[in-house]
């Protein structure tokens, strides 16, 4: 082709000589310079420029069609194969995680595991999908480009290839550096994901203590670390890529200089051969340079794969893979009711069915009746098909516990584990449930963990523990006769029973740093009701900060977060099956995307050769008919070569552009959302002297996710500054909801909540919450030290260690903490998993005390404490509420008899109120509840 252009140019130069003529496309040499010819003339056949260029155009069209077809199959096959591999890796990683011993989860936070499932596996997908095929294409082009060069002119090719080791060395060093830095970057992002998951799972606690800014800072610290590694990685990539292209263009200069020598001086190469060699080497060098982004993807994928496969290939227990141990059989024989009831985001019936797959509705109904759950379930509009929400968030603590008991009873286990099974039940249902549990353990081995000694008097063997050691064992009567630890506990409890009438009860209750931070801040600005939507579950939101697979993430997040319950129910396989089922839809979508991407990629590759075809055909016409110099044609074609390869490289990022567009739309939708309850520091009213006067006036309320169920139905009650108001009533009657209205987690649908005479819906939210301290039904701790958890009580200032210690002493926590090796710096684990519930509750009490609030909310604050410490903590709480408005939610009536106002609630309204003595004298619902424990109607 080049020789055609050169020959045509020479012909034109010859025709410019007046001594030469053109006859019928021939040039007759009249000059006598070629004397050896008989007729003193030479005939030179003319060049058919347009015909030659048409032929070359057809060649390129054929090549373009072949590239179109092969590129489609190249991308479609590799991306589909990668989707299958990622499907397998996700399944294997999740299945392996579900088989790990519980201790492994103590060392690996749920949020970090969720980030591994999303970010790390996505990086593996990037590394093994189209990047592999593109890398093979680049390297193949590199090899064949040099092969063409060797065939056309081996000397020139050898000179150029001599500098190739410099390129290879740079590419290798870059890959090594990127792999290491990516590993550190992913670790930092995993930690950030763990923080996000923890905070979003505990959003009510974060909101109550005004910890939004502190949590954003904690999240941002990990993003800064990730950003640091990312900047270093980007710098290294930039330096090495600049170096690579510098070497490549130096190769071009060397090729032009030495090539001209071979054409002009030694005449070893024709101009066409020079261009052939040059373009072959040019394409080879450019494709080698364009392979470097693939190496970057491989390095990132390799770093991510290491952490994933470390889990998949983990060997435990004397060198035997834990999957080889038959723990499913063992767990299938065990039923468990835990201290803190865990429900899954499905219906009541499905939650109970987790106890025994395939169980009939008759058995489910029977189990709920035995657990005293049937009546409240039948009062719900959807009955057994009612969705319980994420973590059972739509149910009260007592309702959740009774569903958990029914789940254990329907299992019909050989071994029954009861970890404070009736602790969250009120007086009216505890006796019935305890009787049902007594019947259920007949003929079974039963292990009961109890602080309430009345629940284990009939046990065959009672083991007394002190400081982590079993120091005595025997029956109830035997241990009383010994007058040891058990005798002391029983005596103390009997004294409490004689004086107050009732004893223990417990009620239940994871882009760039800037974008992630903005997204996280936007999430924390939303009203609490927004988090009730299943689309805004902690798993989905955590994953939205990192990637786009919220449905799959929801299943994995819930399963990993509740691994203890799942292991106890031996339901690992069911959740693995559910997770794999959820993976199917994204997998099918990925296969469809593979074909769309393949078509786009193939077209981008093909269009280059079609451009060549058009350029050569039209260029030939312009040279032959318009007088265009052939060098202009080569300039245009060279520009097409470079821009075409850039277009091909850009096309490889098409899927990333599409993902980025979707992710950006979701993120900006979140950023633009205006919360119904503003968390702004400037909006709303505030006043200097906050007194703590609270009034509920005809409040009606339904949860946003359950608009057909009215939780509050005309609540009217008031409490003056310094007084104590106690709410009592059946589970689900609206006690906890009233507290959430006071905290402005929600605003009432109808009616008003007045605080010091101001309507709560017009009060500045941060200001209001800064005046309120809360100890919730279910203590929520964060994955940091004991001291930091207590300091979390007041996020408006720096809480000194002296204040922390003082608060801990008041909560009867100090002695326990000082007995730990790291004392107040002891890490509590994810959600306080390294501590008992009693220890967690005392930390929560200390956290509330250090806040020094004007309003104190106690939601069964002492329910999880043993007899030894309950009296002390109760005394501390009695002292703490002096001079403060105190609202107590209680199932244990003995804890609220000294309250200034006792409000008896039923079906979302107060049916009677007064002091203990006044209500007892009325002989109404309260009197009936105290004396008989009968249901309030």
C-alpha cells in the first residue's frame, strides 16, 4: 500500500519532466539515458491508484467484520465465565462463613465481612472478566506486531525491541506495588464498612445520644486511611504509566531515525517495508502500554482474592476443615431461646418455621399458644403473615421473645437451652409461658441460664458460678442447706420478693471518601422512620455506600449479624440456600449485560477498521483526482490508529460508566432527600432553661411501615419536672412508642407532645435529644472500648476519665471493669459481643448517667442484672433521677411503685393513672395486674 503511494508519487514526478510523455497509461522515456535499449526508450506501466485503494479497503472491511464477530465472542464468553466464577466465589465464601465457629465472628466484624462480599469480590470480578480477554488481546497484538516487524525488517525490529525490557520491568514493578497498596486500601474500606453497618444497625442509639457527627468522623477516619493508600497507588500508577509511554515514544523516534538510514543509505528497506515495520512495532508498543491498566486490575483483584480465599481455604481444629465436622446433626437436636431474641426480616410464621422446616400451620399455632403469643398475633391485621421487620424491629421486646420461644418449642428438640427465656415478658404472661416451658422440657435435657432464681428451683442440678468458675452444684434444697453462693442469692431475692411482691423480668428491645462521607451523613440525617423501610435496612445501606447489590447484601448482612441464632437453630444451610437464590437474579442480569457489553465493545473495535477502509479508499481518490499529497493521507491514517486504539481502550470502561451513572443517581437521590424530621442545628426552637415538663395530648400514631395498625390511640398523660412517670401494660400496648415520640424519632400522626409548653414538632432536634438520657430495653454498644462507650453518653464535649469512672461506680460497673486486664480500654466487640447482657446493661446505664440529662428514660434498665447488683444499681438510678423528669417503662411492677404517676396502658391509650396507692385503692386494671397478673383489657 505504501509502495503504491510512493510509486504513484514517483510517476507524477516523472510526468512533470517535459522530455517524458504518457501514452495510454504508459510513460515513454525519450531521454537517452538508458542507452542499452534498442529503441532508446522504456515503457513504465502506470499505477491504478483507485483500484489499488479499493482492494485495500475491501481487506479492511473483511478484517473489520472478523473483528466484530470475534470481539463479541471474546467479551461475551469471558464476562459470562467471570459471572459464573463470581457466583461460585460468593456462594463458597458465604457458605464457608456460615460454617465458621462463633469465635471466628468475634474476630471478624459483620460489617467487614459484608464489605468483603461486596467490594473485594467485585474487584475479583473486574480482574477476571473482560480485563483478561483485553489483556490477552493486547499481548497477542504485541507479539504479532513484532512478528510482522521481524518479517518486514528484522534489523529495525531488533533495534526497537532492545528497549522492551525497560517496559516489562516497569510493568512488573507497577503490578507488585499496586497489589500491595490495593490490599491496604481494601482493608481500610472494609473497616469503614464495618463502622457504617454498626452505626446504621444502631441508629436509634446514635440518634438518642446525638452521635451522628462523631460517627461521621469515625467513618471518615477509615476513609482517610483508604484515601491515603489510594493516592499512593494513583501516584505510582501515574509515574509508571508516564514512564511507559515515554519509552514507547522514544522507540518511535529511534525507529524513524534508524529506518531512514535503512531506506536512504543502505537501501535494505523500501519505503513500504519501513512503514510496515514501523506500524507493526507501533501497534505492538502501544498495545503493551495499554496492557498496563489490565495489570492494575489484576493486582487489585489478586489483593482482594487473597482475603477472600484465606477465608474459603481456612483450616481449623487440628488441621481439619470445619466443614468436615458434622455439627449440623448436633445442632438439629438443640433448641435455644436466647437472652436477646433475634428475629429475621420475614413473617411471624416463617420465623417460627425456622425452628423446624416444613412444619404445619397447626403445629405453629400450637407452639404460639404454648408461648402465649397466639392472642397478640391474632390481633394483628395480617396475623401470622405479619412482617416483623429488620431484626424484629416492628415488634415489642416481649412479642419478639414469645415468637422466639415458639420457634424453640416447634422444634421439639432433645436438648433445650434457655438463656433468660422469660426475662422480657410481663407479669400477665410470664407464668403461662414458664408453665409451658416446664412442660416442654419434660423428657429433654434442659440447660437454663438464669438470674431469676424462681425459674430454676425445680432443676435437677443447679450450678453456682462466681468469677467464671463453678464453685458449687446440687439441687435447690441441697444448695440452700450449704448456705453458699446460691443461698446468698436466694436469700437476697426472697427478701426482695417479700417486700415488693414480684421479681426479675427482662423486656426485649457498610466511591471516594467525600461521596461515602456525604452518603453516610445523608443517611444519618434521615428520620428514624426512614430506616423502618426494608429498602433501607442496615445491610442495604452499608452496601449502597460501597456497591450495588442491596437485595443480596440484605440476606448476607442479616445472616452474618445473627450468626449465633442461626448456628443455634442449625439453619446455616437454609440461609446459604436463600443467599444463593438471591444471587440468581443478579447472575442472570450479569449474563445479559455481558452480551450488551460485548456488542458495544465489538462495534468499537470494528469501527476502527471500517475507518481504515474508508480512509484508504477515499484517500486514494483524493490523491488520484484532487492532487492531495500522499503524506497527508498517512497523517490522517496515523491519527486514526492512535485515536482508534484510544477509543478501544475507552470502550473497555463502558460497564464502569454505566455502573457509575446508576450509583451516582442513587447517591444524589439520597443526598437530595429532605428528611421529614430535620436534624439541622439551626432549625427549630430552643430555650435557655430546659425544665423537663412533658405532656402527651391525644396522641395517635401508626408506624410508616404498618399504616394499618394504630399503636397509639389517643394517648394523654403528663409529667412535671422532677416527677417520675411509669408506663405499665401488656407487650405491644404502645409504651416504647411513646418514648420514641418524645425523642422525636417519629412525630405523632394526630395530637401533640408538649415539652416545657413547646410543641415537640417545632423543637430543634439536636437540642431536644441533648436534654434526654436513655437506657433502652436492649443495650446497644459500639465496637470500641468500655471508656469510649461510656463517653458516648455526651457527644457535645470531651468526657473526662474521672467522669467515666464516677458514672461506672454509680452503675455498679467499676469493680468488674478493674478486674479486666485492659480495664477501661477493654474492647467490647461488635454489639458488645464480648460481654454478658448484664455487663452491657450496666455500661448503658453509666452512659446515660454521664450525660447528666434533664429527662431520664428507663426502659427496664435493671432487667438483666442479678440480685447482687440490682439493689445497688436501682439505688443509683433512684439517685440519678432526683431533680429530673423520669419516664420508666416497666414490666416489673416492683421497680415503679414509688413513681409519682403510674399510667396503665391498653391498646395505645391510658386507661387509668395515679400513684401506686391510689390505683390499688381503685381496684381497677392496675390492682388486677398486681394481684393476679391477669391481662389488661
